[in-house]
């Protein structure tokens, strides 16, 4: 199961949900840097980043 989000810069972020490998993902949306801005996603493991 994939969960797709779009950051403020319209880059598509894909997560792969795993039951055995749980990694909460939290990024500060107000932080100004080059990292993708991610909304809080619980029980998600980063599968890949795909810039579109």
C-alpha cells in the first residue's frame, strides 16, 4: 500500500506502509530548507522520493 503526499513545492513523496518496520515521519512545514516538507505520517516507512 502506497501513500502519496505532495509538499508545498509540488514534489511527489511516496511512502510504503510496512507493518513490521514502523517509522513515524514528521517534518516541520514551516522550516525553510531544501528538504521535502512532509505532513505528519504515522506508521510509514520511506520507500522512495520522486521529484516531479
